[in-house]
């Protein structure tokens, strides 16, 4: 008898794909004889290559038509669409098999952004992803997110300067949109509140800002790894850290997957969208005193009103005391 085959669709981005990992794990463990395949973009394939619950990844590189032909050859029984956009709707239509689609709640998000009226359910997006599979009998095992770091990317402790080997804090300083992250002067303020050595992580695009932070904090142990470590190596630093500071970005979810205490810093977006750190202790630092937030469910290159008060008015006093006095709610 042929194996049952599942296809999960999620094409971007880092955080969103990490947030799908409980669905992958629960399907594989609760349908142990099934195959679980995952379709994504080439740039995110590394997030899945080391996941023991994924039997095969399919990478969209060329035309959508060619990609669908590749998927058709697999003869899937079920498609779990955790992206739910035009592209995934075309894929589902052309595959012609039973499919289950994630409800993005776009109207409710629009109401929250446009009118500041919160109609969003008090449910984390992970639980909404899992609800997509409920009719298949899939249940949440409450083991949180997964992130698997390959051995080749595990950074040895002696890779770090001596003063970092007794413990350090990681600060993921990047962000896909400028309004979701702190400017350099505010990053410096955050770092000044941390008593431990700090490692800055991010991509090549964050390197110049990180250098400015290091220069401003001369005499304090701040190490810039932005652009020098790949995604898995940055995750290895998170894994070894005491705790993590992050903007509302994918690395925040990587930290949650690695069960780290997280300081999550919010600019124009809000935790009410349902994408706060999942099943790990965290605090959310956000400006609740202004009426223009959230101004977007994603972000902008600059504040639409020009004042950027959602970030500029943030304070970071007693950061270390707060992070160890909190619990998560799932």
C-alpha cells in the first residue's frame, strides 16, 4: 500500500517558516508512516535541510509551471497551505488533491491597522497554523518550535574571545523593514543596559550599523558578527547565549525555537498580530501610548508620519531584571 504523502506550502520568510515547524513535526509524529514534503524558495531551504521530520524539500527556482509539474509527479494525498496567496492557490488548483488552507485573517489585520480596533483572536499564529490540520486529527504536542543546526555550523566556544566564554547576550539587530527595528542610537541604549558581553548578529546589510555600535561602546565587550556568520552559525550563537534581544524578526522565532529568554522590541507592528515568541519566556518592549500604531502589518522604510515615536520614545531601563521575571503564555 503506498505511503500517505503530505505537501506543506510556505515560501517565505525565515520567521514564518520556523513558525511552521510544529505543523511539520506533529504531522510526521502523528502520521508516522507518512511522507512529509515542504515547498519553499531556495533562499530558505537551509531552514529545512536538517529537519528530521521533513522527508523532502521542493524548491521554487524556475517557472511556476515547471515547479507544479515536479510536484504533480510526487502524487500527494494532501496539501497543507500555510501561505495562502495567489501562487499557492494556483498550485493547489493544478495539483487537484485534497487541500487545507491557513486563514490569514487579512480583513481583521486591516481593521487593526486602519481603525486600531483589535478583532484578532487571542491565538498565536502557530496554533492557527495547526488549526489548518485539525480535520486530519492533528493535535498540538505543545513542544514549541524546532530549529536544527547542522554540526558543520556549530561554532565552538573557543571561537569566541576569552571574555565571552563565561556567558554572553545575543542581539539580533536586523529587520526587513526600517520601522520594525531600532536605529543605531537606540541599539546603543539597549546595549548600555546589558551587563554581559554582547554579540551582534545580522546579515551583511547590518554590518555598518553594527560597526557604529561597537565604535560607540568602546570599552564594553561588543562583538560584531553581522555578515560574517551564516544563518545557522548565528543560530548557534543564539543557542550558546544566556538570553536574546531581537526586533520583530525571524531571529526572534529562532531564539524561541532554541528555548531562550527573549527581549522582543516592537516598532510599528504589534504582538496582537499573533507572532510574538512562542512557548518561551519573553518580554515585549513597545510603545502603547501612541494612537498611530500599528501602521502596517509588515513595515515601511520610514515612519509614515515622520516622528517614529513608536521607537524613539522607547525606554530600556531594568532590562536584565525584567527578562528573568517573566513567563510565556501559549
